[in-house]
């Protein structure tokens, strides 16, 4: 029996032609223009788009919190039948936290560090309801229990820094729901969280929407997340809403070229580089003060015509509940799209016959010393404790192949490659690379070794030194490694710039004049300047927007194919790792729990941890069925890892073993070989693991 | 089947200080017939309906045009609402029957749903109950609607259940009510699908003492 | 001020010339009224100090060759010339600000005093910057035991009230220009070291530093080429404030009789000498010198304040 | 949390130790000889060495540091065989050292000829009587000399050698006096800084503590009043400016506070004297007192020094508080509080205040160092009899023990306030309280 949506068909909130501008030195800049949408009770509208598209501005415009220099210049926000624009601050204050609530991106900074969780929650009730603190406390505890917070009474008495990130976000959500708001605005609520925690929070959001009949505006840059929680999806580009449709409809039949482009940028889970291609969208999002005169997407659109250059399209209905702002929406089909010539599909690298092993890591350990915090430390007598960041990792990589490493944050994947490259001292074990021992720190290594081992970094804003020009920074490794004679350095820099698809004008550019993707390209050029044999990539694309991410991945693949470089590739996005890597290692608490060829990792048999990770990945396709496996609790401290199998405290598959997996607590799990170099460290027999249902039903 | 599952959550609320004309516009634009009147923090103070908002001539007697404008401008929702003491409220954990009973008893068409502490969490209207009655009896998908008249004694109901269960048909709805004009009998409505009319009739005819008084095929309903 | 009013272009030219940088900074300053006020105050004293006499065009004079006789320009008289019978006079056409008890022209003394202070203060800050900056870089970059020991020592120095440091140093070594610079350097270096250390701790976690490490660069290269240039913004603003403090400190030392030995026209010494005559109805010495030092320090602070505010706005 | 505080306390004690060595070392390397500084440059080498020996200046630096810090009486008592005690002699208005016999009798020693030691016993009424001692008092030391350790008439532990005719020079009222049969070695008796005795000034020949303590009290009074005036005012105004960031009130407060902090105390003091004393004649422009403790006679004398001190501190604290408030008001948790629909006053008092106070409290209290500088200047400018002026005078006259003692007192105050700042910070910041 269906629940009745009630007889009131009026939406909770209706936004009409909203335009928001920010005052700057050079006049008003329209961050959001002409945005319209409505959200009904119990409905979630997902808002997606790359950074700088005005998603968050819409969210804060909705609660009328635009800072001193932001203002609504045009349009209406009708909330529960009445306009929010032009209301007095006192009226708005009464609505906020009562009828309209908000959940934020970064839960840690959104909670006041000096007030206990309980104080922060109860005041929402005492202020809006005027009830006693005791009564408010009972209600808060109830609400915390409702958001599946373990031990809610205790949490009420804690300070925000004493609970984990996922729990903080639950507190923020519970706080938002205390007054049973009609509208809940969620601004990237899971972006700061790990994939497993994200999955749990998204489940919670779906639950709450059903139980509270709340209208939710859910903002995310991640197509997979939006696909999981939304009932309808709006796509924003450069401050405008370009397409809006029910979630299944938009993922099955995207009509706007931008939406289509976004979907072509992200690898599907299970796709690999041999069988599929990522097509980045060329160009970048225009700044709000330099918009093209016609369609905002026209400069990046493959279908643009003269007409598009002159006329700005409006959002219009093209079928039942599907709206799009494209003049040519009826004429374009996603299936008939052909890549333009400047995006060349990559050919799979020819498989050399049995390549030789280039890197051999055996039992690698990296510990950090941490003081125990006892007063004895002052005089050096305190007991030393060690953070076991990497604790006995072994693997080999054949020449020219890519090893992907995945795992939650804090699993030691970054420490692993920092140790290999010599940024962190090795505590134990051995690593051999081309006959060199990797025991020493980088500053003490042989120049020949340094040259062959380079790294690509995560944060595009920090990868380049802001004080020097692009050319100077690429020159430095060339001079240092004496790659080319000094008189040819300039030519070589230009060649490298071209290789990363930047023209020579970039030679004199400063980092601040570059976009994130361009900076990352320069970082790649610098890493590859010495023609290294092994390049370690530390989340090179995770800080980039999806369209840029695709371009950078393609670039790395292309250089790898040309130079035959071996790579270790770290990412938290399992789809990207699957796409990019030949082999994949899954790490948990400093150890590899599963390693093997990429295709083998993503199908049974898998380690229960891998299985949970796969179940948690948000997939940008609402038609894909995913099993519901969720990890309990948070990652234990690497200071004091659990005995036996380190995963036993959270393992959802322990009951497959006799007596509930008592052995997992006692004994280190054996390595089980599933053939073809696929190794699983688990007590559960391979056959049992093999019979598990695949987590993701990947459509052929 | 509790009120909380069938009420409309997050109803539009008005403040006591709101002017009557504004409330009228709000009701018209939002297509609602009732507005709970609240003070700070959604605490219920009363209700207004369209009828309550419409002005009665005697109220305006003897007012000049200017007085009238002034009167209208000052007339607030708080002055015309039915105060809390005069209205029926219902808790979210009450049953639908209780809601219906309250409406019948109080001659009202809508009830505010109020939590402990007087906080409005929803509103339930006659229409909501009608929708549920319809769904209860007919579900919303096509099938055979059969009404049987059965004697008022133990075991009759069981016979129908047995007949339907052995045949593996889908039973979508079932309801029984005392026959309005035939004391000693019950009218039982069943909605069945995945079967042919003949099979259904044949099977039900086998039951002694019961009579098919109506059988018809229903198709679709307004979606709500 | 036409140059200042010109708004800075958002996308800087590909190869910014030195002049381009200067105009960019001026344009940034031009946005802030506070900074302009500071610039005018400081500029006034810089002009006075530069053109007090013809010293600026005679290199012999730069080296402190006291034999050479300077021709007064803006100062009108020599700061040491005593006008007989005209001691303790108020302002007049002959002596704009009056004369002191020895019949010396106060305007000439004030103007020459600005030269002393505007030479000594920046020099002491530069030396403190060099020492403190290096220590801060070393402590921040290497961390561990080196950091621990260095910071303990610097903390101890900072726990020491600065005035006592000045007193003890000057008391131990005697008043002279060199000792004044030394005292201010020793007092200022720990603060700079702390600032640079905290900046280094932040910057050294950036990926470009890791990139340099993976190239096997030497620690000194990383500290001075990769880290230091990126710390320059806060350091420059801090240095500007510190020049203000240094002026403040030099004045205070002079006032306490620990500054430059007489007859040097040190502002602090002028106040110290002149305060005896305040009650006697001749407040001019103390008043002018106090006003001068206050205006210079306030100017420097306004400049630093305006600059940091504008920089902050674009960060 | 305990660990954090212990750690801080440990470092502060370490700091104090380092500072004490530094102060000692600095007065050590100061050019010029204490003897010459104290006695003038006409003294003969014999007089100088005698002076040095009597004052323990012939000892190595380490020994003198230890004596300065933890005293020399325990060492002397060990050598004498009797405890030594410091008593006040009312008729002479001074403190002096005596040895104490087991029955409690106080004594000093002298000899006229190097053979017969005489014990001067002090009677209850303050008079003395001489008791000759027998030859058995001479003990043979490690090098075979017959020696006697006692307390000499000047109150120093001293070692006589039997049969010695050593000549000692002492400066009387104005003339040098030479005496025979003087001790060979001296240990000037003092309790040491840690036990509250910073020694005797070479300049005034009075115990340093005697002058230092009242001066310190005067200074604490001045600084205390200034502090009590400044803190609430500056914090409140700073908050006000921070909450009205960019508005006209903020502008006025910011600029005037900048001017107030940037103007050196002696300059603002001169302005205040000119305005309120010379021109308006409302208040006295200097503190003139008959004795160090008489500052309460005319409280209005205190006004200008306090205002001068207040101005500079007020500006500084106001600016820090404002900056902190502005920063806090931009944080995400204030955004959360606003979007929770809390009233503005509640956001400010409950959410912003404590966070905004956290940064300034530590910085402000660390600024005590700066305040000390201000105190020295203000006391000098207004002629206020406080510790600041005492330090100044001691520095000018190179009165080593006075400089050392006053400096240590000021450093202890500075360092102590740091510990206090840490305590407050810990109280305000739960991140440290619960780790």
C-alpha cells in the first residue's frame, strides 16, 4: 500500500527565476541567473555541476544567507506559499532552524569546538520551542538515536572533536531535524567523508526523507551520490540550471550536451582502460563576469551553431517532467555522439610478453613515533608508541604496468608511496627498484635513482611553487638530472609542455594564472621531465572536477603508453582505480588485504573489506543494483591495531566462519591464492568467498 | 493505519498576527481549505478555514467605506480563528478511525495533528480519509470487485478466505460492513486479480449461504 | 597620486617588470585610505631625512666623515650650531620650532634626528630578519631536536622583557649606535624566528616542497629557494611593523638615556632633555620630538595595517 | 590536560633557569670591574683584591652563580660547624649574619693577632661581650695549615689562618682602613635568590630586597590599576568593533587604537602632561613623594601614569580582540548558529565570545613583557618610585645584584603570567582539556 502524499500538491518550496549577485570591486557579478525549481514534500532534488557553477550559492540563497556582499537581485523564493525574499531578519530567524534547516559540507568546522554536542543541539529546541532544557535533552537523545548514533547519551556530553567525522555529520543532521523542518538543504554533506561513511550517511538521508516527509535540496558534485539519493536531478552550469528531470530519466536519457559530457567523463565501475575511453569536456567553466553572450555552454559544446552563439536558451519543458535549456535538445542524441578530433581515444597498450619486475617490495614497514602524552615524556622516559602506518606490505610491479592502491583514509596508502620515494624513513622490510635499495631517504639517495623515481601530487594548488613561473619549475629537474644539454633546456621545456597539452605561452605563466587542471598538467610534466621509470601518483585527480579529471587521466595514460612508465596510482575512487590500473591492491590499517589483477578484484571472490568498499561506492547510474553491505564503526587506531585479522572488528562476513569467526581475533589470516596473482588475506575459505553474490550487478 | 502515516506533514501555518486578507490569498494560492494558526515554534493556537475567514454581513454593518478598509486592514487571523479550546486535535499515533470519529462528532472537515507540547506536526482532512477509504476498498490497480452478502454468524468469513486462498488468486483488498438495509447480514467486499470472471464466480458460488450481489471489473483511479 | 588610483589589472602581464611590480603594490596600497595616510606620514620623514642637508650627494658624508661640512637644505641649520643668547625660545620665523637650552635650532635637530632613526631602525630589522629568519627556517624545516632546542632558547629570550634586554645590553656595552642596533636585533630576532618557523611548518607540508625533496634537493635549497619566497608576504608586513617597533624602541632607549650619546639629535634624547623644561614653560623640545616619533611610528603601523588588510582581501 | 600543564610548567622552569644563567652571564661579561665601579678608579691593586676577596668576587663564576641562586650560608655553616643565622639589628637598622651556638647564643669572631680568636657573643638586649677562645679551635686543614672558620664582624663567613698577619682593606665612611690579622678567605653570607635573598647592593651597601620589595609593590599597584582598567574596557570595545566590522564605529575604534598603541609611552606621556598638567592644570605632571611608600598621599598623582600605561595597552588588546572576533564571526560554526535561527545576542554570547577570547587571552597575557617596558618608561617619565625606575637606576650605576634581582623578579612575573595564560587557555579550550 502506498503512503498518501497528501492532498496538498503545492510544493514546499518554489524558486522562480532566481538571480543572485555578489558585489565586487568591479561591480556586481551574477553568480546565479534565472534558476527555477520546486521541491515537494518527501522529495529530494539533487543539484549537480562542477565547482564554480553556483550550486552552493543557490543553497545559501534559499536560506537567505549570502554574506554582506551577496544579494538576491531578481526572482522569487516561495516557501510554504509565501515569499522569502524581502522578509525581515527576525522573520527569517524564526524560520531558520525551525522550518528550514541546513546540513553542511564540513561537519568538524560547522560545530562549535568549545560547546558540548548536547548544548548545541538543545538550544535549537529551547530557542524555537521554548521548552525546558531537560525536555529538550530527552528529545535530542531520541533524535540522535533516530540517526543511528551509537550511545547517544554519552555523545550529548562530548565535545565535537571527541567524535568521528561520520558521527559529527550525524549530529549535524540530527540537529537539523530536531524541529521537523519542511525543507532541508544539504550542501555536499558527504564530500568530506570516506566512502564507507558516506554510504551510511546517504542511507540515513534516504531513510529520513521517507519518515519525515521533508523536502530536501541535496547538493553534490558527485554524480554517483546524487544518483543514489535524489528523486529528481537538476544540473547546474555557470550559474544556470541547464537540465532538470527525474533521476532515472536524466541518467538514462541526458538531453543537454553538458549533462551528456559529464556522464562521459566518469568511468563506470568495472570499466577499464582497454575497453573504454573517458571523454573530457574541453575548455573550462567561464567566470561569472565573463559569460559568453549566447548559450553559456556554447564555447565547450560540440553541437553549437551560430544560433547558440547569439541566443540564450531558456529552461523549457521537452517531455513530461523533463526540462532542458538547449536550443537543439530535440536534435541531439547522446548515443550518436562522436568524439571530436582533439580528443583521441586511447588504444590499449600492446601487451609485451611477460615483462620483468621493476619494483619488489617485501614486508615494508613505516612506523611513526608518537609520545604517549605522559609527564615522563618531558624527560625522555615516556613509553614510546608507534603509529603503524604501513605494517608489512609486500608486492611486485612488472615493467610498464600500473598498480592501483585503494583504501579508506588512514589506511596507509599515502605513507606507502612516501616511503618508497624516500620522503618518510623506512622502519623495516625491504624494497628493491631496478637493483637499487630504497632504504635511504630521498636526500641521501643516488642521483640516478632519484631520477628514475618521481611523484605526481594530489593537490593542484600546492603542487606548484607559487613564486616561480611554469618554465622555471619544469627546468629545475632538467638541470638537476642533466637530461639535456643546458642550451637545449628551453626547447625541452616547450616539448614537455606540449606533451601535457599546454602550449609554449605557458612557459612564463605564474601558477596563480593556471586552473587546477593546468597546474596538475605542469606537475605531471615536471615529474616526467627526467623520463623516470616509476612514477608514483598520490590521488592525482581527486581534487579535480570530473571533466578535468578525465583529461588528466587520459594524459597520464598517454604518457605512460609512450614512455612505458610503470606507475603506482592511489585514489579513493574505486571506479577510477579500476579504469586506470592493471593491478589493484586494497589496503586496510597499513596492510594489503587483497591484491591482484584489476578485473579479479572487482568480482568474487573478494576480501570482505573489498566487498564492503564496492557496496559503498556511489555509482552514477540509478539502474545499477548494489548490495547493501555497510561497515560498522570507524577504522581502529593504527597505534593499537586489532589482533589477528585487523578487519575483524568491522567484518560483515565473520559469521560465515564457524563460531562467529573466533579465529579472526586470534590468528593472522593466511594468504589465499585465487590464481593469476590474485591474493586474498582472509580466514574464510576461497570457495565460500567465491560463492558470494557479486556486490554490483554491472550491466553488460 | 495511524494518523501519522496518512496526514499531510509540514502543513502551511499562519501566525496570529497575519492579516485575514493575506491568509485568504495564501489559502487560495496553496489550494488548501484549512490553516493551523500557530505562535512561535509551531505551537497550535487555533484553526482557520475558508468559511471562518469569509466575512459575515452583520460584522460589517454600519461601517463606512473608509472604516471598512481600516477594519479589513486590522483584522488579523487571531481575531477570526476558532480558538484551541473549540477545536478538536488529534495525536499522530491515533488511528484513522479515531480521526474519522472526531470529524463526525465535531462536524469538521480537517483536524490538526498535534504532538505532545502542542506542536503541530501535520493536518489530516476528510479528503485524506476518503483517499484511504478508496484505497482500502479498491486498491488502485485493476481487478475484479465482488460484493458478497453473508449471514452474520461465525465462520462465514473463513469460507471466503479458504475459497480465495486455494485458488492462488491475488487478493488486493477486503472489507466488510453490516448490510445497511438487511439486518442479520454483512456485505463483504473483495478485490481479486489474476483470475477470470467465470472461475471467480464459480468458486464463490460453491460457498453455501452466501450470495454474490455485485461483481464488476474496476480499472484505474485518479492517482493521488 | 594618479598612478595609485589606477586599478590593478586582474591578470598580470606575463613577465612583470620591476616597475610593474612597484605599480602593482602602489595600486594595492591605493585602495586603502589607511595605507595612503601611512604612506604620507612615512614619506614625509623619508624626504626630510634624505634632504636634510647635502649629504645625499656627497659620498664622503655617507661614511660618517664628520670633518666634511654639510650644507643644510631642508634642515636650514646644522643640528649642532648654537645660537648664542637664543636658548629656550619658542617657535619664530628664524627658528620654526624654537631652540633648545643650548640655543640649537629644534627643527634642524628634529630633521636630523629622523635621519638617525630611519637609518638605525631598518638596519636593525634587516639584521634581525637575517638572523631570526634563518633560525626560524632551520627550526621549522628540520624539526625534531634542533627545533626543540632552538625554540627553548628563543622562548627564554622572549620571556625576557625586551626593555630589560635593552637595559642590560646597553648597561653592559655602553650607549652607541652599534649597541642600539645590537640590542634591537637581539630583542627582535626571536619573534621573527617564531613567525618564520610557523610559516615554514605550514609551507613545508606543501606538495612542491615534497617534489623538491623527491628531486633530492639539499635542505638549504629547499629552505631558501622553495620555502622562503612563499613566506615573504607575512614577513614583509611583520618587518614593516617591526621597523615601527624599532623606531619606538630607539626612541625609548634615547628617552631612558641609553640611546646615542649627546650631542646626537636623537628624538628620544631630545624628549628626555626637554621634559625638564616642560614645567618651566618651555614644552617645545619634548612636544616636537614626541610628535615626530609618534607620527613616524603611527605612519609605519598604518602602512602595515592597510597593506595586510588589502593582501588579506585578495587571498 | 595535566600533562599539558606539567609540560608547560616544566618548560617555564627550564626557561627561568636559562634566563637566570643569561642574566648572570650578562652582568659577568659587562666590561668594567665591580670593584672599580663601586669604589672609584683610584684604588690600589691591593685594595681591589681585598675588596674582591671580601665580596666573594675572586671565586669562579660557577661558585658565585650557585651562591647567588641558592645561597652560601649552608656551605659556611658546614665549615664553621655551627648554623648561621640572619637577624635584624634594630639599633643599627640593618640585617646581619651571626653564627648560632647549640644553646642559641649568637656569635661573631675576630682576632687581633692571628693567634687568639675572640668570640663576640650577642646578648638578648643587643649588646655584645667578647669571649676569648683557646688554641684548640684551630683545626688543621687538608693542606696542613691550622685554620679557623667563623663569622667575622662584618657578617661574612671567614677563614683565619693561625699566625697570619694578612692585611685587609676596608672602606669606611670615606677613608680606607687597613687591618691586620684579617681572614684569608671569605664566603659572603646570603640565602640566595631562590630563598628570597638577592644579596647586598655594592652601591648602597644595603640588602637589595629591602629596597626592591616596596618598589615592587608600588609597581604592582600601578600595573594592577592599569590592568583592571584596560582589560574589561579593551575586551568589550574590541568585541564591539569586531561585531561591527567595516562599519564606522569599527573604523573609529581601529584607527584610534592603532594610534594609541603606536605612540611610544614617553610621547603620549608628554602629550598628557602638556594637556592635563601644563595647559588645563587639572592634574600633577609628576609623582613627588617623600618616601617610597607614600604614594597614597595624593592619589591624583597616579592618574596620568595610569592613563599613559592604559592607552598603549588598551589599543593593543582592543586590536587583538577585534581581529579575533572578526575571524570567529566568519567561521562555519557561527554560520551554523545563525542558520539554526538563534537570536543575535545568543550567537555572540554563547557561540562567539568564548572562541573569540581564546586567542587574545594568551596573546594579551604574553604582552606583559611589553607592559614592563611601558612601566619602566612611565616610571622614569613621572618619577614614580617603582621597580622600573629601580632597574633603570641599577643599570645606569651597574649595581650588579640589584640588576640581577630586579630582572629576575620581572622575568618571574613575565613567565608566571605565561603559566597563568596557559591555565586560562586550557580552561577555555576543551580540545586541550580533553585529549
